């Protein structure tokens, strides 16, 4: 039996149970008594940036084509008998999906009934890869079309163009799906090598949220997840130079109005564990102060018609990279950038506004726990980073005005700023 550690968060009124299965698989359960919907995420710590590594027990570096993690995600849904996993889920009434991010691949489902039948489907198909020359060639065509389709998507292109402008070498600058050319290099041997390396239970996690029983979950894991030799995966990432690759990038597409994104790249990324959570918290509080709906910058942009309700601001905090990205539609992206930079430079942070924004952030965080989907996706990505999300409210409450000012000076440096614009043809 797994000895589950109980992690209490009195402020949230939530409890998280975590333990390690004999196979090395980490299992987390967040009980939601009385909830009609349950949710499960079976995730592997492999994303699009993991294209260069030394597998456990080996000494040679393996370098794989861009887009392998995403390709693997697609292929695992195809079964050896020619069937499709979605057909199995449709019989139980579950809603199933999967996604590949820069750092994680997750297979998920939500269900209002037959939770354990759905859990069995999930654990079974992810554990049974089936790759052939024929089904890989077929998938190359499908994903190739997907990549081509996104080449004309303004929101997709403005985002990846910005990442390419911000980063010199970090693989986060590359499209998650790879390129039409790179996926043609993927073969059966490459897929099995990546699967056997990254889909080892010791590099995976099962997160369950809902009205479920820990002992029963463990029984299904015992049945479908077998012990496998673990070992450290040495992930190889290039050294990222300081500053941005280029300060401006522009592309023309069929859009009704220009779209822009402004990015601020962090040069130093030594943070780990709660250090990552602190960096997230202090930056998000600062962003609320600078760009929240009641801020001077937001209102200056809005009143001059330079942004609309689609304007968004987001901070990403990872071990290998971190950045703030903001933007949306604008009739004059250059003017919007000018007002944003001027507003940042002339901002005057005060304690009263800091305290108000901390409360806004904590309230927003607490509301996430009303959704089993939001909880699960947040926890999976953070647990892989060694981050305890339950610490967010206390870390947020402890942020001082001096810390916010220091973050303002270090992060919003114009040398680390890049802009991406999509203009109409």
C-alpha cells in the first residue's frame, strides 16, 4: 500500500494526498467530496523543449527532431487493433483530451460517471505504445497539415514570432509541433526511444481530483503500471545569452486589425521550488498593479483606443526560462508600446495599491479551486517543477513594496524587451 502524505491548506480548506507507487509513479489525489465531476491527468515530464538528452544508463547524447513530444502524444491514441481511444471514452460518456506544452505532455479526462472505467482506459492506452512505419507516415501528413494551418493563425504566429525574437537559443523559441520538415525525420526508433526514456513511471504523474477513493485508484495503478528501471534523464539545454535575439519582428497575414505582443525576458533563471512560486507571485502582483483594469497604463491605452477587451498580460515562470507577455489587437502597436514603456518607467508603486492587488491575486487563485480542470492542470505543471501551490497565498501575502520595486527594476528592462506584430496584408 502507498503511504500517502497529507498536505493541508487551511486557508483553502483543501487537502492534497501525495505518494509514490512501487513503479516510481507519483500519485496525487485532491478529494472533492460531493462533486459530480471527477478529473484525471496522466502526465509525463516531456515537452517540446526536451529534444536533446542522455537517456538513463547511456553516455551518448540523443538529439531528436523538433516536434517529437507532440507527435508522441498524437500516436498514443492509436491502438494496435486499429481502434481509437476516443471511441472507448465515448461509451462511458467521458470527455477526453491531451496536450503537449513546452515542458509537459498530459492525457486527461473528466467524467460524471464510471470514473474507474475511464481511469482504466487512461492507464491502459498510455502504457501501450504502438508505432509502425505506416501509421507514422499517416500521422506525418495529419500533423503537417496542422502545422500549415497554424502558419496562417495570427495569434499563433504573433506568439511564436515573439518567442523567436526574445530567445537566441532556448528551444522554447520553436513551435511545439515542430516544422513540416522536422516531423518528416521522425521514425519508429525515435518514437520508441523517447517513449522508453520519458514515459518511464518515475518520470510521470497521475493527478486525480474529485469524489474518488485513494485505495481504489492504487488498485488500478497496480494493474496497469508496472515497475520499470528508472534513472536520471539528463536534459541538455543550450546556454541562453543575455538580452533579446531581436527587439522587433513583423509579419503580414489576413487579419482585420493589427495584433501585437510585447515581451520581457528574464535573464537569470536560478529559481527552484518555492523560489519559482515567489517569482510568479511577485511578478503577478506587479502586473496587476501596472496593467490591471484600474491601472493608469491600462486606462491610458483603452481611452486612446489602442487596446480593446482582448488585451491580456501573462507571466510564465519555468526552470529553464521565464518571461512576461502582454498584448492583443491594436490599431497602432508602436504607440501602444510607447505608452506601456513610458508607464512602466514612470510608475509609482505604493503600499495601498500593493495590498489591494495582493488580495485580487489571492482571490483569483482561490476561485480556481471551484473547477476540477483548473486545479488539475495547475497542480500537474507545478508539481513537476517541485512547486507546492498551497504556498501561493502565504508567499503572496508576504511580498513587500521593496520587493515589488526590485522586481520592477530587474524585470522590465528595455534591453530584455521585444515586440512582435502581425499586420494586415
